[in-house]
């Protein structure tokens, strides 16, 4: 994996097909952190990417029957975008701030609030969706 992450530094794109599993979330968070640090990302960008990768993969684990998914991290100028593609057509519903005693819904809400941009959409070439967020690579997160 390290060689793949190293190549990403030069191409501004990192992508990996993976099986979402709670035992491997830390591995993928580490890979994402290595990529963003390699691009010169600020401490706040690195932490948001770490949090976001955890949240997006955890949602695949909790809500998607087919846990094979694809993690992509893209740098365009001074912005980094993290995307997770999965095989569920069910888009997450993120409303107003969830109550403190809510069983679910806080993670994506918090990620949406912290990121510069956030979205989810159906894929056109296969049956599934993309959930993604973007942040400033070099500056502070909102």
C-alpha cells in the first residue's frame, strides 16, 4: 500500500478498492492521512480527512449489504475531496442537528458542517452511490 500512496503524491489522485470492515478502518484512515500529508495538507485538513474517512467507511459497514467499496482522494489545486463509492442506491438523509441522545445521524451531519462542500449522489455507470466531502488542503477547516 505504501508504494500506491507514494505514487498518489505525484498524481494528485489516490484510489483503492476495499472491503469495508471495522478491523480495517484504521488502515484506510492511515492511508488517507499519508496522502494528504504528502500533498502538504494542514493539520486541520489531515484531521478532517481522518474523521471523514472513518465516518464514510463506517456508514458503508452499517448500512450497505455489499461492503465492497472504493475510496478515492483527489487534489485539485488547494482543495482535497474524499469520495466513497458503494453499491447501495439509498442516499443518506441528513437533516438538522440531531439530538444528543439520537442513535444515529450525528456523524454525517458533523462532517457536512465541518467540510467546505459535502454531497451524495447516485452513480450513472453502476448501481450505487457516491458520498463525498471537500476541504481546503492548506487552511483551516470551517
